C-alpha cells in the first residue's frame, strides 16, 4: 500500500504531465443531482484543479443540489437539455471547439453520448467512460423495448472507448458479460473516502438534530428514496428492534409518499424521520451509532465509505454490484446480510448495539481509499494514449 507521502509525490508527477497540455481534461456527467457519481466526480474535478491541471465540466443541464460544490474558477458548459439525445450534437461541437487531451464521462447515458460525440467530432482525445451501476440489474428495471435498445447501444459503443472503468470488481464482470466485452476489459477504480479534515469539521459542527442529544442511539441512512434502495426492508428491521434505536433518513426521491405511509403503518412515526436531502450529511454521520444500507443493487456506495471513514459500524445488504461486500466483507462479514431480509438486518443492527464501538477498525479500511490514491488511478488511465 502506498504511504501518503509516496502518493503525493506520484500524484504531483502525474499532474505535471498534464501541465500546459492543450485542452486539458473534460469531465462530463448529466447534471448536479445529489447522487454518488456526481459527488465523486465533483471532488475529482476540484482535485485536478488544485493540482494545476486544466479541467472543465460539461453537463446536460445545470439543475441539482450539488451545483454549489463547483468552484467558480472551474469552467462549466451547459448543453441545454435534460434529454441526452438532444445534447449529442452540442457535445460534439464543444469537443471540436475545446479539443481536450482527455475526456472522462460517468453514467450510462453520458457514456453513450461521449462515445458518439467523439466519433462525430473527429477529435482524437483519450476517452475514459465510467460505469456506476450494476448494468444487468439496471436493464431488468426497463421496459422490454428500452431494455433492448440500451443493451444494444452499450454493446456497440462501449468498446469504442479507450478505457472503461467500474467502481467494483462485480460491476466490471457484470458489464463485461452483459455487453460482450472480453475478460478484464474493465478497470476497477473504487470511490474515494472523505478527507480526514471533513470528519474533524463535522464533529466540531453544531448538532444537526435533537435526537442526538437523547440516550436512545441513532442510526443514519443516506440514499435516494427510490425502489433500488429498498427502504421497506430497512423500516421492517427498525420495527423489529422495538424502540432500541431511532433512524434518520437523508435523501429525497419518488418513493417518499410510499415510505411515509409505511412509517405510519409500522407505528414508527416517533422512531423514524425523513430529513430530506442535507448538504451537511457529515454532521449527522459524525454522531450516528450505526449506519444502515438496505439496497438491492449498488456500485461502491459513497455513503457507506463515508460512514466507514467516520469509524461508524455499518450494516449493509450484500446487494448486486458488490460494493458493500468488497468494502466490509473481509473484515466484518457479520455486518453484511442478504438483500430483502429484514430479520437478518435487524439482528446485525442489534449485534452492533450490543458491542462497544471500535472506530479505528473502520477508519483503517477507509484509509485505503483516499481521494489522492483514487485520483492517481484515474490520471493513470486518462494519460494512456488513444487506440
């Protein structure tokens, strides 16, 4: 494992290869939504900028709660539509104008756009595309015709990228199989952990919720209120614990109404709170007794690596995508439970509450995933010569 000083030296050497390069690096994703991919790549963009690498962001539309995290000193081009197919030609024109040395895109629609736009533009930039979800599980959620179109498009266009990355080995193997890619065609680059000073600042911040002042321990969950996150299993697990802890859920989404109704049905109104999207989620994590993830499918969950970096015992389902198992499974197999099993989830949470917290065991895991280490791995693939 690289020591931090070695990582910094290698990072500076890698960055120096981009200093003065015409066009720099262009990063493309759909918008500033509050998802994990957007958080990761905004942090990555800011780090590149700090290293003196010319970088610019391109988005389809500029809506979303994370917009304020992009510094004014970093150029941002807005293509003008939430529909990816309507932004294809504007993206191709932008590539011809800026002529970047390398382009990095994230999320399936943006990846397909970036491959096609590069072909249309005729620009010979190195193209790295990043798969952030479990592709075959994602396909199963689509209507038959759209499923066929999406799979065909990925099989046709993904191989034309110079490098394909995923944030877990399971996502990589799934994509290779579903898209007909050869073995080991997809590079694995996990999501980065928060910086240590972010944890320190969160602990010093004002208490964000009165429940943290009570004797009843508080669990925190951070995920969009969408079917893939399987909040019903989490709520049933909390009900099984019969008041041993409270739960604060940070996030918004299409399932809010259904989740609110289930909270009422399970008599959890005094135990569970939907706190919505919160910019200061770290202030909640810093005070949590346990973190809970109940997803059906995930890549490498940002919220989970954030909780682990804070030293918080974290209970997760062994969901499709493999991120939680990859992160926690070796050191803490007892914290990984089957998806959809509220009884097993409740038992794992109860076991955490019955044991003393040992935060250093969790922070040691997170140290392997520092932002600089992950930035170095991205720079390595971005600097590869195009085919």
